[in-house]
């Protein structure tokens, strides 16, 4: 009994501490920085992203490395080892490298998020426990969005971010969580489903991410008949309808009350997008044109640097801007290819193969896996957010645990 109490205490302690880190509370306090860097994210206007590594992150890294072997997390060490070796080779060959550029933000952000995920999966060893952590993150995201609205911290385009991340990455959090809630979770009480799914959907609306909103609609429309209809009874289907109905009503009220938010234009953007010829609207959209240009420039860089650039967001941005792009590559996958080179493409191909095998073992996880594959190809953002990496790694670990648990249940 004492051991359980001790584990429960330390599990709670580390979870609170990790939330303290990934929600960037030290940044709000403005203290404890060991390393910091300010990197321009767009060549037009004053668009910069700050990254800071604090003393508060050292315990997370230290304990994460200690508990790595006993953790249920996905094994990240081979990837991190490859990145280290790749950049040591660049140093020896006198190519652009993080040491020369004093640009360590990617290493530190990855290492912190790796370690945080390892600790979480060390103490929380099953999907039910990790799902509750997802609930907490989504609810805190939503509450900090509301806080931002109250204090007037809304983007010029009306998009609302939350503590520890930008508005763009909010869409990824919300949609992956909603898909997980709908397709993967079992026996979730109605009030919890309503609370958390509604919060995630409203967060998605407030984030102004039309790409993620459209993808969510497509995935629910495609997978609802074949998956949900078989697994949900009529009462649960009503719950789902209630959740999205209440979300839409609440979001509409918030948008109407706050004049700054009402200019978001997620609703206006969607209206403009689907008014008339959709293809022409896409092609004429300024955001779409910017994304296409960023992808063209990124492919040009990759062609000239098949083994990748250094593991540095600063190096990536310098190369993008020098070739005429106004922003970062709008594709996570292409960004990682640029940073880590052709070998990362082989790793990704191997990973996709494993996911396909996983889908065959557990059909319920299919929408979540396919969503991440689609998003990694067509969407991307600044690569400095520890919270976003933490979410990615925790989702990957969740998928691994979910499949293993379902395989064991089928065997038994």
C-alpha cells in the first residue's frame, strides 16, 4: 500500500511539473533561462518566435533518461542518436551546424519533450490513464484561450492561441483529440464526453484553423457510418450530436459577443472558400498561395541538400528566406526531411508500414492514424514548441499502447 501511495504521489508530482514546463509557465515568470533565441518565422512584418530553455527543464531530462528503459513510451532514442551523429558529421565537414550558428533550440526542445513523454508513460502505463491526461491538456488549452479573449490577447486575424502554443497548432490538438474521443475511447461517461469534446470543438473554432475543421468534417463523415454506427448505441449517438450542437451554439455566442473574435474570419473564410468555384477560391486565397510557395522552396532546398540541413530551425528559416519564401515550410514531413535528410524519409516509410500493420490489428485507431499521416503531409508550423512535440510523442505512445491492449484482449 505504501508503494502505491508513493507512486501515486510521484506520478501526480511529475505530471504537474511537466504541465508547468510544456505550458511554458517559466516563460511567463521570465526567469531561469540558460539558453534563448529569437527566430523570425515570416520575412514580412514583425513575426518572431521565442524559444527559451530554463533550469526547470533539467530535472525532466535527467529523470526521463533514467526511466527510459522502464517507460511504456515509443522508443525515441534511435532518432535522437541519428540527429546527434548527423550534426557531428556536419561539424567535422565544416558545414552549417548548430554549434557554428549557436542554434540549439531543436535539440533542447526535442530532448525536453522526449523526456516528458517518457516520464508520463513511466507512471501512466495504460490508455485509460493517458486519455485522462489528454482531457486535462485539452481543458487547460480551452480555459487559457478564454483567458486570452478576456485580456484581449487575440491575433490580428482574430485567431486565438493558448498557453504554450500558437493558434495553428491548436487545430492539430483539437482534431486528434476529438477523433480519439469518438473512435477510440470506450465507456466514457456522457458528462465527460460532452465537456471535453465540446471544449475541444470550441477551441478548434477559436483557433481559426479551417484546414483542421474541414479535415475533421471529412473524417467524421467517412468513418462515422462504418465505425461509430457499429460501436455506439442510439443514446451515445445522441450524445455526440448534443456535443457538437452545444459546441456550435456556444462558439457562435462567443464570436458574436466579442467584436475582435467575430472578425476571425474562420466562418467568413469558410463562407468565402465555399462560395462559388471552390477550386478558384483555393487558388486565389493568399494563405494557400503562401503555403504552395513555401513547399516549392522547401523542395528546392531538399533537392540541393538531400542529406538535410543542420538540426536548426534558424538554419531552415535562413534557407527558406534566401530563396524567396516568406515563411516556414507548411508541411511537418517536409520540414523534418529538410532538417534530417533523406535517411529520415526511409525511417518515415518504415513507420508508415508499421502503422498499416497496426491498423489491421485494431480498426478503431484507423481515423487517428490516418489523420496524423494527412496532417504531416499537408500541414506544418514553427518547430520550436515543446508542447506540440510532447503531444505528438504522447499520441504515438498512446497508439502503441492502444494496439497492444487490443491485441491482448483479442488473444484472451
